[in-house]
């Protein structure tokens, strides 16, 4: 059973907290992740409360969208306190322990078949080069240089597995779209990364990072649409929500709204999304809590 099937059966309801609702779209992306079968005796505990919002001066203006409703939640019972700040994510009964106490680099692989085979659930972090992927990983684990941070886009060339709390993985994937890569390198990236998405049974979800400091990029939309067409579960993680490129142009919240407007043309059920900043810490605790409920549902 897939969570995407479960969630797509719910009606679309709009958060009362949030600015322009997304309309129904052309194909079903069933919100989900791969998971084990759930026993009929499963009785998850009540969800922990969402993390408190950051200080008012660090909060961007909110965006309205359709809510992501996890298993075990009746849409009629949703309250504002159940919605993670600056996201469309409802916290349900599968949310649990979200603290990272231990992280260890395990291995780098240049082929999906060489990835760890211990069966632990994993979250793949994917995004355009220079989107802040390594910075987000370092912010999540609260350790510097766990993932390599470089000013040279495309530095990550392998599938890198980091074991968290000796029970689940963060997977750092190569960034896509770096301008100085050769055509052969771009082809290799496409081939081995798509193979990972389609054949990795332990993949809980892809965290697709989108740079909120710039307008929507076609390469990000194409990547999201490919994942949707192939029923690969994903969460949009908007990065750099604390800044605007060069101090000019649209604000992050305006870029996020524009992205939602474009992606809604292909997604009948918008995926979960959350706003983050590795500088201010915006969204860190909420993202970890969201990952915990996905992981715990997959585990049962």
C-alpha cells in the first residue's frame, strides 16, 4: 500500500493561515512514499505538537496552498496548531522522535546497485546545483562539513549515504544543471540518478530543494514533473527563504507562489512543501518532524 493512494482520497482543503489557492490539475501525483505493509493492529500515538515558529522578524509572508494530510488524520479535525509553520504539512499520529543525535558517513556510490543494502529507510536530497543542498544537510544535523559545501556547483558527483541515529539515511545526490559540466557528465547524472529513484526500495521520499531567492526555473519544474510521472514521492523544500538575489527582484514568498502556480498545472494533488533557511534555521525542526512521520509510517 502506498501513502500516495491514501492521501489522494482526501478532499482538497485550504489552510486558513495561508494567499492564492492552487487549482486542480492535469495528472494525479499521488502524495506518498514507498512503505512496508501496515498491520491492522497499528495504533500510533498522538502526534507531538509542531515546533514553535521562528521569531517574527525572521518569518516570510505566508503562502496559501492545499494541505498535505497524512494517514490517521480526519480533515474535519485539523486545527491551525497541527499545521507546521510556513508549510502545507499537517502533523499526524505517525510523527514522533525527530532529534538527530548521531550521524555517520557510510559510503559514496557511483551506481545505485552499490548503495547500502541494510534495509534502512532513506531520504534523498536533490536539487539544482548551488541550491544550498549541502548547507541544508549540515543545518539538519547541526554539524559543519558533514556534507561538503562548495562554491563550485556540481561538486557532489556520487550518491552519498549518511546514517542518522543508526536507523535511517540522508542521501546526498549530485546536483543537476551545473553549467560547466560536460554533456557526457550530464548524461551520466541523468542515467544513474534516475536508476536510483526507480529501483531503490528503501526510498521513503525525495526532498526536492527549490531556491526561493530566484524565480521558478524550468529545470526544477521538469525534475518535479518527471518525479511525478514516475510516482516518486517528494516534498518541496524551499531554500534561501531569508534572502533575495542581489537585494533586488521578487521576494522569496512571491517566487514560491509563482512556483506553486506553475507546478499546479501538472499536479492534481500538490506535494507537501516547507520553507527553510540554513542561515536563520527557519523550517529545520518542522522538516525533521515531517520526515519522522513519513519514516514511521514507512516502518510500520
